[in-house]
C-alpha cells in the first residue's frame, strides 16, 4: 500500500488557516475483511425502516438491470473558492436526467461562508453535517454540542431545512462507539465515516439495527461490529479506491500529494476500481476535500478538475446506466429500488430556479439570470474584524460556536426556513418570509452512450448551456461580492 499522506500541505495563499485546519491527520485503512461471525440480521429487518448489511443488490434486481450509482462527497468549510471549484466541474457535466451533477457536502461551520451553503443547496446538492470546529470526535468532551450546534447553525444561517439535514460524517473519519450514539441522538438518518475495501467488504449501505458485519476502522475502542447497534441509523460506507492490483490505495482524496504528479496513475486506478464496482453494481464513491484542490495552487487545481471531469465523462461514455446521486437519494433508492429503465421517474430533473423573468430571491443562485447572484438582497456580515460571512438569513452577532451555535442577529428580520422546506418545488424567500414559485428551466434527459459529444465533454461544453439552463445555473458571483469575500473568510 502506498503512502497516502506523504508530506505536509503547502499552504495556499488563499486559505491558509482553512487548509491547515482541515488536512486529515491520518487516512484509515479499510476495515478487517473477516466477516464477523456475530453478525446476525433477521429477515424481519426490511426496508424502509431496517436494512441488513448485504452484498446483494437491493430488491433482488439483477446486475444488468440495476442502475450504477456514484456518490461524490465534499467535506469541510464551504467558501467562495471551493464553490468555484465544484461549479467548474459540475457545469461541464450532466446527469442522465439532464440536470447538473450533484454531490453531498459535509459542512463544518468554522470558516464557512453561509451564503455559499445556501447556493450549494439550491443548486440541488445535499448539505450534510460535519461539526463546528472539526475536532477529533474520538477525543472531545462535548460531542453533542459539536454535532447539534453545527446542525443548528447550518439550518439557521445556511437556510437548509431541518428535514433535509439528514447526514453526518466524523472529522478525520475518527470516532468511537459512543460517537455513533451522539449522531443517533441528534436525529440523523445516516452516518458516513466507515471505510471498507470494496473487493472484500462490498456491503451496500445498511441500518445498524443489528450492528455491522465488519470491524469499523480506525475505531480503537469500538467493540466487534455486532455491538455497534443503533436502531434505525444508516451507515453509508466509504468504499476505498484500489490500485489496479486490487490493493487498497486511497480512502479519500485521490492524489492528495500532487508533487507525485501521478494523474495518469490515478485515472487508471479510478477506472479500475469503478469497473470492479460495476461488475456487481455496488455504489461507487469519490470522497474529497475541495481545499485539496486549492491548497497547491492554480496548476494543480486545473489538473485535479480535469482529472475528475475526465473520469466522470469516461463513466458516462462507457456505461449507459451511471447515475450521480446524493447520499439521501441513494438511501431512498435502497428503500424503494427500481430498475435502471425506471430511473427517470425515480429521479426526475428539477432544474435550479434560474430563468429570465424570475424575481431575484435571496437563495444563493441567480434566479433572474442577470448574471449577478442575489443582487440587492444578500447581506454582508462583518462579525469581528477577522470574521465575515455573506448571508441571506441575517447577520449573527458572534461567530457560531459550540456554546452559542445560533447567536442572535444584529438587526433586520430575515425569516428562518420552515423545517419541512417549501412544498411543490417552491423557493423560500427569507425576506418576505414565504415560499414562492419560480420558473425552472426544462431539462432534456441525456443519452451519453450514443452521443458524439457526451457529457458536455470536449466540444460539447457550452453549446447547449443557455438552451437547457445549465448556463444559468452556474453562479457568476457579482464582482463586488467576490472582492469582499476574498481574504476575509479564513478566520471565521
Ligand atoms: C463554470 O464555473 C466556473 C467557476 O464558477 C466559471 O468560471 C465558468 O465560467 C463556468 N463555465 C460555464 C460554461 O458556465
Ligand atoms: C485522540 O485519542 C487517540 C487515542 O486515544 C490518540 O492516539 C490521539 O493522539 C488523540 N488525538 C488528540 C488530538 O488528542
Ligand atoms: C497498473 O498501474 C501501473 C501504474 O501504477 C501502470 O504502469 C500499469 O500499466 C497498469 N496496468 C494496467 C493493466 O492498467
Ligand atoms: C461562544 O461565543 C460566545 C459569544 O457569542 C462567547 O461568549 C463564548 O465564550 C464562546 N464560546 C466558546 C467556547 O468559544
Ligand atoms: C441515440 O439515442 C436517441 C434517443 O434514444 C435516438 O433517437 C438516436 O437515434 C440514437 N442515435 C444513435 C446513433 O444510436
Ligand atoms: Zn473534514
């Protein structure tokens, strides 16, 4: 196995404290491959409430008829710079339903710009929770405050409805048994921190009603899997990437050290591991830190963006049934599985609400398509001389922390998003305090397998963008807003 984190990170000019605080201190190896003899999940455990750990495709769907799921997850603070990185990948690629690709963002609130959380959410991504201060949760004395506080702050200032904040990941993927109890107590639907080797431990996401059939690594104090029992809580494993010799290669951040300059090797291993998953349709995932795109400078950023974009395009050109989904949609599918030919009904495209003629609502995206996001409705909050955030939900009087995750506002009267969100694809207007109905562009389902310019790849990128609305989705941040954000956010 290759060294995963060889050298300390170079500090980028843009996000020094962000990056140093987010560098993983260790990368766990995959858990033990010996199936735990003590795992005993009865047949009474059935979806939607319960799901035994199993290597079989849910719903007894055959391999050739099952869709192939890919999850892209991104951890840590959301900032203007990380938002630009993900946009430049997601605006070159599309899902089979014609929508922009989506991922799951595990947000730690320290250093986060809440306005960009709002925008990330309203582009169709899933927002999940990753603590306030990003501590090693196996050691902290106040795990509940870290977990519940970050949930509350993201809801209050990011405007993500409570009912949509259903996932949690441990910083550094580090936990002990009682950490899971804290996650369950906070009411999450799923946890996603356990790394498995897909070649030997290809378990689909499952509930922990009967524990785990594997020993979760790197938990030093976790008892054997069967004792990790948490009724109704799902575990979505992280499947390790393998070398082309089937050795565990990386659990997060392929190419964490670009000085090795092994982009071709990484692409080769990504394709190899994907093909292994495809043989059984075990969901595939790439789990990353967007700060790792930025920390090494613009050249590395461009190479990493090109690598992920090329991989995505390759999956779509090579296989006709590859769906990029959020963790929430993956669980929803496992609870109610359908064959690949029914996926458009299961996951229709609801484009982000960006179209000429819309009113500009404070929701982090360019509703009226004039090229400026939230023109005149977003507020700039100078919380302390060092800490700053943009916000659609008012300016907190202090930086959210574990004792006061939702400080009172300095003034104004922005209205909190309802716990259930808005019905019928409405958009929450925090100024008017109501759900409004905005126009969403139509999306044409795509058929990558037989197209000569699939996935918006070479030559296909911008041609259709204004017609299908992708161009409007891409957030062109107003120049003034960007200038104000740069350099100010890193201490928050
Ligand atoms: C894609 O997003 C990036 C980063 O926000 C932006 O610079 C670029 O112009 C966008 N491309 C298109 C085709 O909209
Ligand atoms: C957390 O605890 C583990 C195991 O006891 C220890 O190895 C590690 O150094 C601790 N980390 C911190 C940041 O204290
Ligand atoms: C496996 O990866 C190595 C690089 O690590 C490469 O040299 C070799 O050609 C690859 N083999 C196959 C069959 O792809
Ligand atoms: C949290 O912030 C409040 C101000 O809102 C401050 O009084 C308190 O000391 C802070 N707590 C911690 C642990 O930093
Ligand atoms: C590609 O798929 C579309 C839609 O199913 C179909 O109309 C078209 O004929 C196909 N083209 C080729 C070259 O197979
Ligand atoms: Zn993290």
